[in-house]
């Protein structure tokens, strides 16, 4: 007669976290004079050793029975869901767990997916062909009625994949199959290479200043700090570490991080009015509305707010900062992601080559002028640019940022403020 199974019956126990595999991993095998059980429980490989074979089999069957009870309860819940309600349920779980750190773009994609035709199909009956039709319809006509690029479709693919992972691993619905495994992800498309030229930058600063200095300063900070829109607009003054010249970003796409600040960025921050605890005294919606209004008026096409992140990183790259430090500035986790944001023009590449040849002894007969790096964002606050080669002087220590709600401009007239206001305030 076999010994009864109790908590002290197993001789040894080992739990290893691993990705679930399709090959059979549940069995009872001899280990010398003992019997070992290998069982997959909630995505974890559990191994226990018993003194007898009967005790090992009894424990295995007991664990399988408990897992079956949980599967039946989840199966009844899944029967009452459609693909649409499953997507919205996952979206609600994100908001309930961490509403402050929830990525708005991810929530928006989930909402778009739930609104697609064909999502009223029962959740347990979704097949790869159903999702193929859904993605084809979405790609042909996106949420704004325009055709979506492959890179955008890959984001929607990842959003729906997260839904299935939530229920299979988070809710432990091991009976649920992922139909996305039968679909091929859209091919990676060419990345954006849009850069900002000096004329466009000057006109944008002038136009945004008409809405208020904070709008223009926000635009400059997007380039100078290379932060994402969500990161910049969620910053509070408590996150500003002036002694270490950094921002302790808490809400980010890649998690919390420390963002180093240049003297240029700190100077721009010192000019922001301190109305409340938020670093940016205007809302993101207000800035985006102003952006959408000035772009058609300035006749600037194909320029997005996120392009300022690429512009800032490209400028730091042209100043000679290596990829490792660029990753620290941008918050990217891999070099490949950071390098996607380093976009140079043909003129800049030609100037870089000529800079390396400027001191060549066999090219003395050719006049080569070294390229002067682009001046900082503070040039927008001066009516006249400083001399090209000013006398070197020690950097003055940074003073504390003003705590009033008045923007402190330098004594020189701000270039952006010289232009007359064209905006009809009463409109």
C-alpha cells in the first residue's frame, strides 16, 4: 500500500521559470530508487521527487485536478466574451492597474482595434483568417481614414498580441490558443527621415510664440532634451535634480530613467513660468492644437511633433556624441533603436568629410572651411547672433530657476517676439 501524499512527503522540490513549450513535459520517471514528477503549472516547470512511484503519481493527478478546476472556471468566463469585449477588458485592466503610467498610445490602439468590424465574433472562435481580414481592413483605412504604414500595423499587431498574452498567462487560461501565431507580422518598413531646417525652425518658434512663450519653449525643449511628448508633459519640478543636472523621469515608454540635461536645456527650463508643480505650464492638448493650426499656415508639410526627437538626437550626433551616450540621453534600450534616430543629410555628410580633410597637408591649395556646429536654441531669444569666435570665458554657475510666473527673457530683444502677431485672439 502506498504512502499517503502529504506536505512533507516529497524528498526534494525544484521550481524553474521557463517559457511554456509545446513538447510534453509532464511525466513520472525513476531517479535512482526514487520517483521524480515533472509538471507544468501556471507556466512554470515544477519538479518534485518522492520516495515511491505511487506517491509521485498521486501528487501529479492531484495537481492536474486543481488545474482543471481553474481551467473550467476560466473557460466559462471566456464563453461570455467576444473579441471586442476581450480587448476592452484588457484595456480596463491596464487602467485599473497603473492608470498614471499607462501609455496613451497603447490605450488608443486597443480602442481602435475594438471598434473594427468583425470583432463581435466569440473570443474562443477567433481564427487566424478572422484577424487577417481585420488587419487588412485596418491597414486600408486607419482611424483617420488614411492608409497605415507597415510599421504602424506592427504596433497594432503587438497590441492585440498583448491581449492574448494577458488572458493566457495573466488569467492562466491555458486552454486558449493564440490565433496570431498563425499570422506573419507586417514587414518592417523604411523609417522616417524627416529633418527640420533652420528656416522652418525659425518660423515655428515665431508662430508658437504668438500663443505664448511657453509654447515656443516647449518646442525647443523637445529638440534639446530629445524627450518623448508623454515624458516632457508629465514632468514635475520635483523630478528636476538641479545639482546633478538631470530629470528623473518616472513615466516613460521604456520605464523610469535618468535624463541628463545640457546647459542649454537647463537655461530653457529656467525661462519656463512656474505656475504649479508641472514643468510644462500648458497642457499637451493645447500644444498639439496650436501645432495643428500653425502647420497649414506656415505651409510646412510632413512634419510631426515626434520628429523633434529625431532632430535633437541627430544634432547631438553631429556634435560628436557616441551612440552609448546618445542612448543615455534618449532612453533607448538598444543601439539599433538609437541609431534609427540618427539621420543626417547629404550636405551634413559632405561637410563632415571636408572637416576631416581640412588639415591634410596635400590639400593646402584647396580652401576648406570647417563646419561650425549649429548654435543653441537660445539664439531665438536674441535679435542678433553673437560673434562666431567669441573670447573664451569660464561658464558661470547656473542660478536657480525663477519661481514666479513671469518668463525672464534676456535684455536683447527676442527674435520671435519682434514679428507682429497675426493670430486673431478673439477667434
